[in-house]
């Protein structure tokens, strides 16, 4: 998901720090460097169900993009 939405590749680790109604904060390790970043949701989530739906939507979009790039 980080590679798709932020464009960082070659990640060693990703740790989810927290989630709010607007997105997720994560800590990423790449080439020995630790970076904190934000993955915003496409739209604000109004409740827990909305947060889950946003994460599922982002995961599906990331997976589809990965599948497309692997097939070319």
C-alpha cells in the first residue's frame, strides 16, 4: 500500500502507528532509514465501518495496481 500511494519501494519494514478518520500514520524502514509518513483516506470516515471500508478500498487499489504492473 505504501509503495502504491507514496511511491516508496524497496521497503524493509512498515509499522502502522495509528489510524484516525482521515487516514493512517505509519513508520517505514528503507535502506536503514526510518521515515514516518501519512496515508490519507480518499474521504473522511464517519465511523469504524467507514475506516474499515477505506482500508479495504485502498488495499484493493494497491493490489490491482501491483497486478497490472506485474503483468506488463
